[in-house]
C-alpha cells in the first residue's frame, strides 16, 4: 500500500520529462517542441487570444500593432476621399437638374425678347374665337394689308407659347373694324389655357426663335368653365 502511494506521490523520470515538455510548450517556445520522425509536433501550442483561424486553417493576428499610413486606412465605415475623377463624376450627378437649366435658358431668352403688343381680352376675343388687333398696333409686326382681286389676302403667322408649342395661325384685315383678325387655331389656344375676358396676352419678338412668342396673364377672379368653352 505504501509503495503505491509513493509511486503516485513522486513521478518517475518519464513523467518528469513529459511535464518539462508541457511547461516549455505552454511558455510559447517553439524551439523546445520535440519533432517526431514523420515531421509532426509532439507538443501542441495553443494559439494566442489575439489570433484567429482563416478559411485555409492558418493563424493570422486579429490586430496588428503597427502604424498605418493614409493608404492603409480602412474606409469601409466612413467616407472615402474622392479623387479628381470621382469629384467630377459627383459634380455631374449633382449637377444642375433639368428645371433649373430651363429657367436659366428662359432667363437668357427673356432678356432678348421685345414686347411688341399686349391686349386685355374682350368678350368677342374669347367667345367668338377671333382675336382682333387694331391696325396701328398690328402693322408693327404684321404685313401691311393688301387687296388681291378686291379681297384682302390671308396672313399666315406662327406663334410659340410658353410650353414651346407652335400655333399656326391665320389672320386677315377687316375693314369694318380696321383691325387684323386672327381666327385659325386661336380658339384652340383659348380653350387650352382657359382664357377669359380681361386676361392679358403678350406678343414678343424673340431673336432666338423663328416665330413670335405669346404669353398670357390671368386677371379675372373666376375662370370660364371648361365645358362652356368646349361648347363654343
């Protein structure tokens, strides 16, 4: 019984060698690890807490304690400094939108326009679908009235509105009223924009286009119902 207790209390030489090898391995000294003949290590070194195993089974440090320059910075959770090319691309993306470009172009065109005639519409202009322009004003931008075989000739004129729609209109001189009278497509223009008596129309000379330019301004408190205009 005493011999068994003695052997259990005092390890033999082989046990001491194994204990010495385990202590060396736990201290992290790789040189003390005994190599087997087949090349495998007899002692196994536990990886440090700061190491992780990648997909190929090799150990890699979780974080390296070395200074990192600007090129090594990780911008995955922040903004990446833009190069000149990226800056140009961003400028194009945040460039001017299409409405602002139209306003800019319109402002430039407006500065070159010349107002040649304006009129507060009468009931006849609206309900009889013919625009009457007195001779003394109309001759500023329309040809002088001429008779052919006892009748005044038809004047063809193209007008562009604020939506850049072209209206092909026809006019003729009316001796009874001593006015130019527009009729072709004038009624369609009135209906589209729901014009009513006392609204004001403006004719401009615009050198940037090949047509007269027309605009309107609503003046009345109430508009003519659309169904009433369509019934005219």
